[in-house]
C-alpha cells in the first residue's frame, strides 16, 4: 500500500487508480489510505447536476480544459446509477470526456451509487477527499441528474452548478422541482439552438431568484448562458465559479462545507460496513423481528452521527 501512496503523491496515474479501486472494494482500506495522505484544506469541490440531456458532460469537459489551461489539476468523480441487475456503473461520462484521457493534470473516475439511499456511495465521497489530499485543485462531482438523489449528492460540494436548457415553458413552478432549488450558479446551456427560448428561460430564472424562490444564505445565485459545444460563455462561468469560492472563504462557509463533507463520509462508512455485514446474514424466519430492530438501531446511530 505504501508504494502506491508514494507514487500517487508524485502524480502516478496507475497508482492513483489502484488506490481508488481499493476504496471501492474495501471501505476499511479507505481509512488506511486517507490516514496516510497529507491533509489539504485548499481544494474546491464543484457539483455539476441538472436536467437529463442538458449537456452536463460536454460543459464539464469545457471547464476541465479551461482550468487545465490555467495550470490547475482537476479530477472528476462521475456518480453513475447502479444497474438493478449487476450493480455496475454506466461509464458514459468517461467515454464522452475521452479527450482528456492523456492530460496528466486531469483524472476522471466513474463510481456507482451501489443502490444506496440518496444516490451517495461511501466510495464516491472518499474519492473526493483522496483527490483533494493528492493535491488536485478542482474536484468535480457529476451526478446522475434525477430528483432527491442529486440533492443529497450535492451536499458534498462547495459550489453547485445546475444545468438546464432553453424551453422550460411558462410554468414557473417547474423551477421549484427537485434540483432546481439547490444551485449556486444556474447555467442555461445549448443557447445556440434557440436564442429566443434561452432569453425566456433566463427571465424565468431571474424572476425566481429575485422573488426568493431560488437561492439561500447571503449568496445571490448567478445565471450564465452557455453553449458547451461552441465553447461560448465558459470563460464567464469559470469567473463566477471562482467568485463563489472567494465568497465561501470570506464568509467562513468554506470550513462549514468541509465539516459537513467529513460527517457525510463517516456516516456512509458506518452504513456501508454495518449494512454489508447484515446483508450477509442468513437467519431463520423467527429472527425477522430482531433483524428489523437491528436495522432501526443502525438508523438511530447514523442519525446521531449526523447530529
């Protein structure tokens, strides 16, 4: 293990990949790995979520290019839905971002949710921490883009990007559904396809922010128009992302985000270890009531950790 950690700290991609595989296969090894890596409190976790088909991966690819050109190291943890049959992850995100495969400053890893409640997996959260400890400046978390799972996953991000597209329609209530309430930055992508509808969507979002429907704390959510395919609006988006990071640092919220992520990591580790052991139990039917009580106890322990 030590040789992989030593090589990973020097940027060896094979060694980094091996450490990430250890984390996925054995959560107990994850603790050993995290403990062996130096602490780093100066990396930025950026969540990318939004409507399916909005071009999240294409936009993310543009952001990777922009930050890489600035000399920054970037990592991507792509949260993929687990197959209900094989529990394997879809690896489409890595395929779409294949152009970055040979860039030594960019590392992309897909991780399955493994069917966990809320879409989060211990491995995914641990990987974010590992990339930070390995000296990556920007760690992107691209989620599956659906419902409450996204809201939960975004709890580990410092800055949340919500990607949508022109043509939301006249129903402003659509903006209040699921992920549309959690963004720090709202991105209207694919504006080149219908500039008129893009302007309408911009006005809908602006109205929702000004009326208090969207937004939280003292940060007023920003809206950016982009065309990821053409690269339009990406520079403006990068500037606003960096502006939000400065806001977090100046207000002390950066430390709060880090603390929340640590608590989520511990909770998921406890859930993973206990659930794996309980799922392997084969008990007679007369033990069903005890099994249910044990599950309730686990839930109470996890709630105590959250508090």
